[in-house]
């Protein structure tokens, strides 16, 4: 069981694990992630600046510019999360 997650530049979570974490934070279960839901996911990952990470993640992944991450854009958000490197502590 994962108790704490912290940012690391070593080995990290798999992309599937990161995707699962983001999907868990879809609070209203509408299939979209808004900035607040993304911020909450980054906070659970141990980000010191979850609001900043959410903004950068949206900028990186929101290709249609609607301010939401849909299933097609989720892979780009996961790629961003994997790139900045989170690992199980």
C-alpha cells in the first residue's frame, strides 16, 4: 500500500499508475479533469506547488483549450507527470 508519494528524479511511478491517480481525482465523475481536480491529484503526489503543477499540466495537455482534460488529453497529462518524476516512498 502506498502511504507517501514524493517527487524524485530517480525511478518513478509507471504511466498507468499516474493515470489511475489522476482518474481517481475526477471528483464529479464527468470524465474530465478541471484545474482543481488536477491540483488535488498533484497534491496527493506530494507536490510542494500543486497549483503550479496543475497549471503547467493543463498548459501541456489541454490541446483544445477548454480548460479541461478529457480522455484523449489525459495521456499528455500523464506524460507530464511522468516527466517531472514522482516515485513511491
